[in-house]
C-alpha cells in the first residue's frame, strides 16, 4: 500500500539566490540548470511578465540539447521538445491562461509526461504542485521602473535588465544537489 508523502517543510528545501544582469546570463543560467535536472523533474517558473521565464527555458533547452526553438507556449499551452541525444525531452508549459488548478491541467497529461521528461511550467504556482512533492521552484524578480543612474553611464548593467533569481529545490530529490553551481 502506498503511503502519501508528507507535505514539505522548510527543512526539506534548499535555495540559492542568483543575480542575473542580462538575457544572455539568463540563458546561461538555464544551460547550467540543464546539468542538474533529469527525467522526472518538475521545474516551476514564476515572475512578472517579461521577467525572463521563457529565456531561462530557452537556455535549459539548449543545455538539454532538444529539438526545436524554445519559444513561449502561451497560445498552445504546451510544447514538447524531443531530445536530439540520449537526454530527456523537455515539456514546456505556460499556465498563464489557465485559471484552474491541477484539474484544468489534466488534459495536458503532465502526470504521464513527467516520469520520462523534464517538465517546465511557467505560471504554475498554485496549479501543478500536486504533480509531485519533489520540484524545483524558480522565482524571477525584476525591478520595474528603475530610474536611470550613473551605472548606465559607467557601462554597468542596465538596472531594468537585472534580475534576482531564487532557485529552491523542494523535496528529497534536491537535498543532495548543490544548487550553488547555478551561481557560477
């Protein structure tokens, strides 16, 4: 008889915070993330519109060596990118237009795809957590409406491009994974 997993506690999670200064750095973060994920992993992305969720996923797809351009699946809801090698496929979901929880997502068969794929869900908070107790939560925050300052003149990154990314591994799967390698 299967015993349901207990809800996670803060002790079951590990986090790292990363400052990302450009879209290329966001893609590079996605490529580094590809080295950590494996088939069966759920990655939930959250952040404001334009924060870089799809850019991060594009880098993840590059790192996983998947077929097809990784673009926002907003209007098709989900895209499957098969692996060009021996790695897992990437299932990229945009749950922005879906108002319900997991029930509304059931038509996507994510529970069927999850064991053999890396499933990335943009806007998935409050909608797909029930798929698995073990997941990676990526929260991307960008400063909006930052006033120009001396950093723009000095060649420092444009403050509007800078993102704070918090990556949290939830559940036993992530306990021994060194998420700090994402900050390099």
